[in-house]
C-alpha cells in the first residue's frame, strides 16, 4: 500500500426526510442562492421540501444549469452572487448542478478571468462561497468531493478542477429524491459510479486489501441493485444502496494508497465536449477498450475482479481477465449504456478530433503508468467502434 493523507470534511445527512436538516445546517442570517437545473426538482417536490426547510430565510434562486454545466451559464450566476451579496450556495440537483455550483462559488471570489480556474486545475483558488448540496441523482460523488467538471460551450472544452475550498460543507442524500429519475439517468448513475470504482481499482496490485475489498463490495452492490432500480423505480432500499455506493465510489476512500487510472474519464470528457454524449455513455464506450489495449499491464487486477465480483473460477489469468471484460460489457448494455461508439451513431470520424482535443488540453500521458499518448487513444477508440 502506498502512503496517503486522507481528510473528508463533508457532513452527510442520509435518508428519507433529511432535507429538513437544511434548517440546522445553513446559518440563520445567511443570504442564500439556491441553484438548480432544468426543473426536475419542481416536478418531484424536492424544491417544495427545500422551501419548507428554509421558511423565513433570505434566499434567491438560480435555475437553468444544464447537464455538463456551461461556463457561460454559470458566469450569469456569478453576477447574481456578487450583486446580491450571497454568502451561501445551496445546490439542489445532480452532479451538473453541484459541479456548476462549485464553480460559481469559486469564481465569485476569484480575481481575474474565471476560465483560468479550469486552465490551472483549481490550483489558484484561494477562497469560495460556502456550499451545501441536496443530491437528486446518485452518480458522480460530487456531493462529497472537491472536484468539478465544467464545459465552455463556445469552444467545446470540457475541463475539470479541484479545490478544498469547494468541498461541500454538508450534503443531504435522501434516496426518495431519486425515485423520479428516468431510465436513462438511472443507467448513467450506476455506470458512472461503477467506472469511478474501476478507475481506482483496475490498475495493478499494491496489496491494498481494504481498498480492494471496499471496491469489490461497491461493484457487486451496483451489479445487484442497478437492474432492480430500472425494474422497480420506487424501491427505497435499492435506491439507498445505489446512492451510498455512488457517494463512496468517489469520496476519496477508494483512491487512498493505490494507483489510479482515469484514462477512461479523460477520453470520455472529450467525447462529451465534442459530441454531447452523456458522461456515463462515454464511460461505457471507453472503459473496456482501455482494458483491451492495456490487457497485459492490467491482467492481474482484472483477473482478481473476475474472481471476486463475477465469481469466475476457471481458466488462466488472461482468460479470467477476458471474462471480466465480457461480463462488464454485458452489464453496461443491460443497464442501458451499450459499450460501443456505433450504438450512439458515432464511428471513426471521432478518433482524430478526440486525440487532438486531448493534445490541446495537455492530456498526453494518461493512465496509471502515464504511458497512454494521443496515438494510443486513437488505437483505444478503434477498439470501441
Ligand atoms: O436539470 P434537471 O431538470 O434537474 O434534470 C436532470 C438532468 O436532465 C436530471 N435529473 C437529476 N435529478 C433528477 C433528474 N430527473 C428526474 N429526477 C431527479 N431526481 O438528470 C439529468 C442529468 O443530470 P446531471 O446532473 O447532468 O447528471 P449527473 O449527476 O450524472 O452529472 C453529470 C456531470 O457530472 C460530471 C460529468 O462530467 C457531468 O458533467 N462529473 C462530475 C464528477 C465530480 N464532480 O466528481 C465526476 C464525474 O466523473 C463526472 O465527470
Ligand atoms: Zn464519472
């Protein structure tokens, strides 16, 4: 196991009815901006619960944050924060609303051109408006981490930043809020959480038994519960297990003391930036193609994954690794995110533009060995046609 430092200061309120905790979590004299997306929280009653918890408080609202949140939209919210003296941001929604709100929080207190925040990966942030969240889509882990992914629509650049200043002070995870998710977003959430786990697991062994077994537990849970959520959307226990799996998959626990990959995400972000695919659709396309390309380097962990997650008992290490790839593709397809570009109407034409965007962004040495170049990415995408 490698050395690590671990700290996660986000307070979690988990379970039905926990939105009422907002009354205790947000200072009574705060000037609050409630941020949200395209309106799902109005239809499913979540916004009503937020209003009830904040009765008598000073709050304004900023809606319209789109999936894969746009820099251009978020800068309008930054103006509201500055003009209205907002000192607390409450993000109510999925990863896009939470990520967008992290950016608003940092940009409102940033000196200079706010796009620099993305260009410098958040390293120059020195302050941010305090932020809390009410999560409505179990997927990204953004509710309990300090990362965010923002898209500049004008240039199709989808870039990420990290900063301890944007770590949520608290997050409210009420599984009931996820009952209204459409099948496409159920699939996306399960696949995103699954691939987050894999990005921190399917590398090479470092004898990190705790991290490996937590990862394998999350993967097994997602495989068991994901299809149930599609079949029976109002099953509380299923939603609760999915919600906590997704948070645990990217709250820093799994990456302690182990190598991490993230090539699938880096390639996937370019596919979304250029072609508008949902984040988790890109992950389903790219993940197993990376494994096929890097089979020798990843074989030991993939065989372990086959044994412990899919109960594959027979065959050589390579045969087990190949079985794991096959089973993973079947799982993605069963959830609703098929693992090929062609399933989304895309083909060879994407290969060069994706590699060119990665080069332009300086992401030219991907993976746990930092040995995946843009040329390698082209070969990986050919395996995903
Ligand atoms: O906008 P509304 O109307 O709310 O509708 C949303 C949106 O259309 C809908 N939705 C959310 N909760 C709902 C609901 N519909 C019905 N009932 C509910 N309870 O779902 C749609 C997608 O929402 P979005 O927030 O975009 O989904 P997700 O949570 O998957 O977030 C994806 C974004 O997060 C980034 C992705 O790149 C992408 O931009 N990521 C953030 C990460 C992080 N901060 O750590 C890590 C991830 O790897 C990922 O990159
Ligand atoms: Zn992701």
